[in-house]
C-alpha cells in the first residue's frame, strides 16, 4: 500500500431483515494522494482497516472471541481489485434488480426486496458513479479466494465506492447467513 494514503474508520450502519439478510455499511475517511480508484480500493482491501474495522459492531465488541463469528467471505490475502467488476450506479441497480428477479428465492425474496429498497434509497443519494462489486457466486466453491467458512453464506456481496467530495470510502458487506 502506498504510504501516502491513510484510512480512518468514520462510522458504520446496518440494514437488516429477519436477522439473517444484512447489509453492514462502513465508512472510512481517506487522506492522501492516490493514483486512481482501482489503486485506492486495492490498497484498502489489504489494510488492517478492512480486516478489523470493516466488521459488525457485535463482532468488534467480542474481538477476543472471533472464532464465534463469521468473517468476510473472501480471503484478504488473495482478494484483489481484479476480482471485482466495475459498475456505474445504473448498472449496479440493474445487477440487483436481475438478482432479485431470479426464480429460486422461495420465501426469502420479500426480505431481500425490502433490503434492496432501503439500499436503493441510500445509494441514489451517493455522489459516486463508480462502484466495485464482487459476488460469492462468481467463483467456484473450491476457489482459493474464499475463506473456509464462506459456504455458510447463501449470498455475499462486497460493494466499495469512493465519494471524492467527502473523501469517504464506502464499504458495504451484504450477506445472508
């Protein structure tokens, strides 16, 4: 990581339905000079900030007992910017609309749809139009990109974008466990 960039945890929020489908939204202040957005995001996913600050509050409160909690689905040692797809805001919304349209939801569709509406309400207010997205479903189950327990997640998305006006890096971990 470039020594010219620092990330400082700024806050977090949570959107949850039925206790299992959840978006954890983390904010980080960015200070310093970066080459481009790809470099900024790649640098961030290899920091202690991503590994330890981008965790739900209940996990942070129990850091001494981390074996009792799920971690990120992706192995931070292997994860790289090349694993992400880049979307503009419209494409990101279309991606999730298509995901919702899948016929294989059963009774869980309504919960996902409610979270999605809350996410859309928030995301449409964002200044950025460049979103980095990775989905658990894009990789084979045996892929070395996964942490050993990643199979527990029914779905898992990681969405990262940067608000250059506010100097805020947004990290959304969206999952169903």
